[in-house]
C-alpha cells in the first residue's frame, strides 16, 4: 500500500526543517569517516531507495513534460545537497546555512508584492545578519562560494518543486526526483573514495541520515509547495538558520548568545507572520 501524507503545509514545512537539522548532526559525524561527497551520495542514494519502495512510482506513464520537470527538479535537489555538504566541510555550519539561505531570501523578495511581505522579509534579513558569524577569521573562500551556489540550487529547487507539484503527485515526484539526484551525484561519491570505507555501522547512520535529511523533509516539502506560493515557502525557510543554532545547542552543547537569541526571535516572528498572512489570504 502506498504511503499518503495529509499534513497541512505550514506544519509540514516546520517538521521538515526540524528533521533536516537532526539529520545534520548525523552528517557531521559521517564527514570524518567518508567525506562530504560520499556522505551526500549515501544520503541521496538511500533516500531514493526508501522513497521508491514507499511510493512505487510508475515511471513508464510519465509524459514528456513531467520528465522534463522531474529531471530538472532532481538535478537541483542533488546538487543543492552535495554542494552544501562540500561547503560546510570548509566553513562553519552556521555560516553555511546562513549563506545558503540567500537563495530562498532573494526569491522571497522578488516574489513579494504587498508591504506586509516586505516586513517579514526584512525581519528575516535582520535575523540572518545577526546569526551569521561575520567576525570569523580565516574563512575558506571556496566554502563561502559553495554555500552561495547551494543557495542558487535551493532557489531552483523551490521553483521547480512548486511547478512539478502541480503536474505530479508529491510522493511520485520526490521519489523519481531523488532517483535522478542519485544518478547525478553518485559518481562524485565514488570518485572521492569515501564509499569504499562503508561498513554496517556507517550504512545504519546513512539510513538514518537519508530518512531525516531527505526522505521525510522532501516528501513534506513537495506537498507544502503544492499549497503554498514560492515566496511564502521561502520566508518559512528562514527558520533554517535559527533551527541550525538550536540543533547545535541540543546536539553539540553550543550555547546561544543574546544576539543569537534575538536573531532566532526575528526569524521565528517572520516565519509566523508569513504563515498568518498566508492563512488569512488563503494561499
């Protein structure tokens, strides 16, 4: 029996964000063992297997338009994840998440038409500016550029996810997209040599990572994108930097400063405000 999820869009996005950050803690533990590219390949590959089993899409029935968008969606999904992992292997996770969010933020700004939308975007900008470790010295420039590139793929993922959700079922789209993503990034994982070090323990961690960071959140997000406009989804994604800091406190015992707490407050208010506005306007 195929899995069906009927979670409202806003709670779905929030659950997806929490799931991703829990997965990030596992990913950080895998980096020293197999490297960033292999971790991304393991995560996406196992996610594809899980989702294909769960949703069993009939790929033979897809038409040319559906294949076009699902391929583009899969490429953006795979590259977004691999490039981001490569980035945070060079720079702090908090800075990586913050820089990556530039993509969705710009998308939210260009998609805004009402004054109230700019208020939520402005709060998000303030929060991101406060939470970013701008005073860090000796930053790897390639890591910074990779994080920004991941943001570009994130924006593409949001746009394409919104379009494909209108022409394919959510589970079908994300499972086929994950398969495409695997085909795209698996060669990088193989060439890195990290996959050669896999054992039962690492495979188990990889399976947990696949569920928390890909299978669960991407399935929830594709459903949310069907009901929310891209700009609202992008503003909700402003919770990512804040949740990354919370996850660091919970899993790594990294305490938040007063400034960081204010930053978290800004992005939470922005997300809650955008959600309330979306609900009031029946988006």
